[in-house]
C-alpha cells in the first residue's frame, strides 16, 4: 500500500512541487497520473523511489516509512520497486540479456537463477528473440520493453513508470500500455505517469490529475482532462 | 546474505580501466613518477644517513686510564663505566696496555720503527695506557656522558667526539626534516592526481551509477569496481616503479662506487623489501582512498 498524507515537496530553489498531497493506492491497483507539464508528476514518483525526500507530511510504502528510512536501507527498499523512465536508461554496452540480468546481479542473485529467470521475463515482454542484441539495435518500443523486463527482474510489488511511451512511436505505445496492464493483472501495483489522453480514456482505470502540485481530481474510470 | 561474485567486480574494474584507457594510463604514469621520486628520495636520504653514521664512527668515546692505576683499579673503572646511563653495557671494550703495545708492534713490523718497539720490550717499558672504548646510545647526551666519565677516579683523558657528533646529528635532523616535508607534499600530490582521474571515470559513468541506484544497488556494490580500479592503478604503478627504481639505483650506485671509495652505497638487495612495500602501500592507499573520495558525491543515497 502507498500512502501520501499531507505531503509537500519544496525544492531547494523554492519551487513547491507537491502541495499538500494526500492519497492512498492499494495493492494491485492500476493508476494513471496525469497533469500538464511541470504539475509535479515526476516529483511525486521521485519521492516514491526516494530520489527526493519530502519536505513535510508522511509517506509510507509497503510498511516503509520514507521519512524515517535510513540511507543504508534505501537500496533494499528500492528492490521492492520496478522503475521505468521515458528515456529507458539501459546500459548501452550490455546486451538485452545482461541489462536484465544486471538488476539481479545487484542483489546478489546466483548466476544459475539469473540464467533461469531472465528468459522467462524476456518472454513476458515479448523479447525472447533479442537476448544478444544491444540497445542501439532495438526500436524505442523494444528498448522500453527491456527496461520493463529489468524492472520486473526482482519481482517487485510496485511498478513505477514515468511517461514510458514518451519516446516510443504510437503503434508501439499501445503495446507498452497493454504490457503494463498485463503486469497489473499478475498482481502488481502499477503507477503510470502519461500524457496520452487516448490511452487514459480507453483503459478506464483510476486517474489522478495533478495541477500545480495539488491533486485536483481522482476517479476510477476517469477521463483525461488536464 | 547472498553471494556476490568476485569475478563480476574484477571484470568490471578491468573493463573500467580499459574504457578510460587514456586517463588510466595517465594516472598510472603520474603515480609511477611520484613513487619513483619518493623512492629515490628516500633511498638518497637513507644513504646519506648511513654515510653520516660512518663518519660518526659509531658513537664511540675512548677513555684512557691513569698510568699508575693498579689492575683492580682499572677493573673498577670498567665497572663504573658500564653503570652509566647512556652507555651500552655490552659494548665497553677494554684494551690493556700490553695488548696495545703488541698490536702497535705488529702493525709496524718490518718498518724502520720496528727497532724502537723491540728496545721498549727489552727494557720492559710500555708507554701506552689501558683504554676503554665506550659505545654510547644517544648522540644528543654525549656532553653529559663526557662529564660523567671525567668524574670517575683514575680516568685521565677522554678522547672527545662531542663536536663532530653534534654536527652529524644536526645534519641528520635537517635532512630528515626536509625529507619528511617533501614526502608529505608528494603524497598529497599523488592522492590529488588519483582522485581526479577516478572522478573523471566516475563522471563518465554517472548514468550507469544512477541506474545501479534505481535497481537497488548498495553503496559498496557500486563502489567496489571503482575501488578495484584504483587498486589496479596503484598496483601497476608500484610494480613498474619498483622495476625502474631497482635499475636506476643499481646503475647510479655502481657509478658512484667507481668514482669514490669513501662513500658507502647500501646494496639494493638490502632495501628492496622496503621499497616494494612502501610503493604498494602508497599506491594502493591512494588508489583506494582516491576512488572512495571521488564517488562520495554520487552516492548520497
Ligand atoms: N530538481 C529540481 N529542482 C528545482 N525544481 C524542480 C526540480 N525538479 C522539478 N522541479 C520543478 O518542480 C515542478 C514540478 O516538476 P515535475 O515534477 O518534473 O513536473 P512534471 O513531471 O509534472 O512535468 C516544476 O516547476 C519543476 O520546474
Ligand atoms: Mg515529468
């Protein structure tokens, strides 16, 4: 469960990016977060994976208190999350297989179980034929699917995606969104920040709308009207 | 706790070293140059020290006994000398006047003065006196020791080395001081060089470090390959520096020995252990500390 209570985030330069945000996301939910550019969507996700600390209020995720969490616990906390960015953030000199395997190496997974698990995940995202390709040899949509596979590698309970289709051509975007929905069906909580009105309206999921750091709308089966 | 494979870290650090080829080579060269300068300097100072010791003829004072002393009195003088603070008990050597006469006579055997000695022996005359060669521990306390020796009944004459000892001590102190000063400066410089090299390496991999953090890599998991990389730099630099130092030292030593007979050059085989250990210590330390410091900024959490 994710719980924001009266969360404010003020950047050192004085920008108030989150302004008294309170909200609860239950396990297994699928949530779109929408809002115009600069509204505070990315900031909200950053506070979730503890890239940024909140300035006031409280934030708990799966029992982790993100205000009180100690620095050395943060890596372990992050392993509960799978994070996907607009710009993929793959290792350019590692193959598809190695990019996914990397997340498992980081947590000390033995090579044997890496070899068993990576192919499974790659087939979930439909990349079973691309093991040995390098990121530059793949399309944007394929690269994003590698990133998704990496996010799934350690079987996290929450997937956080910041504009995952931003650098993917429209045809492929639907694939990515469908994949995210499929992942949610497998029991994970999925948070997706997006600009794509069509998808939001089409998928009929919970939609949280942010404006100037405040939540202005939060509806299940909501529509995109930022 | 799961097992992390050492081979992963090692291969990462080799790759890193290779990828930053130019910078790695540059820092190996700079560190190597610094080690060689440091090493040569240390060896120079050590050799100066050894040569100064030789001039000081090993902290000795020669004490002559009164002509009229009986054997018991002389033995008693010996006991008193051994009791003094600054005196090395086991290193007080007693030469009787008979021994000295015999030695001197042997030394001049076959020369024109030989007859003088023969005549002395025939007439039962011995112009020499019993002497004690006293080895002391502390050069800076030599004046006190001379005074104490002068107080002992039956000691007639003290062959003083105080002046020379003081001078030698003074030179040694200033050489050591300059030495330590330069060593510290060189060390700081080498640390600075390493830090900057690894900073560049880290900067080049800023993105990768960010990814590592997102997938939940711990600090040491991220740090270790860089630390290994720093260690490799240190290791290679100290290895090559050692070989260069060895060759240079032996070569220059040989040249100096040919041109001068009073100089003592400590053979390299006597100092090689210190050189390699010192190089490794400085090389590895700057490698490790350098990488740790350069990474700090990127690992705030
Ligand atoms: N690191 C930062 N330092 C200062 N201001 C920031 C920083 N990151 C974002 N902001 C500001 O915070 C506000 C929200 O940004 P962001 O969360 O990125 O918006 P969104 O993702 O909705 O476009 C914007 O005004 C942005 O300029
Ligand atoms: Mg954003």
